[in-house]
C-alpha cells in the first residue's frame, strides 16, 4: 500500500539556521503531496502542497518540490524562527477527495 | 469560516464503556474524514463521508466503531466496549467538493483516555 517516510526527530536548530526535513513516498500513480504542521497545543494546519511532478509548494518561507524521479518532497526553510517549533507531517493523497496517508511526523525545536 | 469543531476536547472513560464524539465540519464542505493519532505517530485514516454517504472505511475501523453523518452536516463517531488500545486523539477533517485536490481542514481533535 501507499506509505510516507519522514526523517525521525527531534531536529534541534538555532534561530536563523537552515532547515531540511526529508520526506519520501511509495505510491502508484500520481499522488498529490502535502506538508501539514502541528504547533504546540493546536490542530493540524496545511502548510503547503504540490499536485504534480516538479511543482513547488511554498508558504511562510517554507518550500518543497515534488520530485517524481526520487519520490521525494523534502521541506526546506532558509532561516528558521523560534515560532517554527512544531511537528511537521508529510502526507499524500491518491484520488479525488480521498484519504490522506501521513508520515510519522518530525518534531522541530528552534532555540533562540 | 469558523473552522472544524470537535466535541468534547477530552474524554476519560472506563474500559468497556461506550463513547461518542461529534464533529461539525466547515459549513460548505461536503467531505468529512475521521483519523486516529496515537502519541508520536502520524494520523491514520479511519473513514470518510461524502455528504451523508460513508464511502470508505479502514480496516482499523473494527466492528466496535461506527460513524454516521445523517444529514450530510455534522458527524458522530461511536466506540462501543472501549479497550485500552482505543486511547488516542481522534481527528476530524473536512474538505470542499469540486476540484479533486481541495485540502483537508482539521479540527483540534478529541483526546480519548481509557482507564
């Protein structure tokens, strides 16, 4: 079946450091790919998405590019802030209105 | 846009009791999803409605679990004869119709603790 694999956390960074969270997927066909973020004490929020190969999703300084050849959707941010401390989830869907398949999540802690 | 609302936020119950959770989706959304999230893991899909029709159920959804969306608006998830392994965060999400890749919007979840 479909699956998503993320790098394990926690990832601890200093403010203004570069952040990369690796995400790879296994799926037949052409899934849509998502990054969701869960801030402490809050629900899941959509961060960005990409629906076809080579699409780049971006939001709040975060970016991720849909790489079909490597089945990857790595999340990057050039300069993190303390407020970026959260758990980040990579996810995919296979069909219209269909279920999300999530990775295990990566906790990021940014220290001042 | 008031967001997806879930009630209660927390539920503590004894093993063997029945529990029911409620989800109110974003008003114009016709798709509604239930997920379960255990500590340190990503959410796992349970079931999905389009309007009032339940279109897919995961194998995780044993016969002790039932979900309804009677009028295509709010939904309930009931767990009968709860077990220790049912302790988790239960998440509801909704999305709009139309384009196939409308994002899912999540509620804050209901945390279930089984004593």
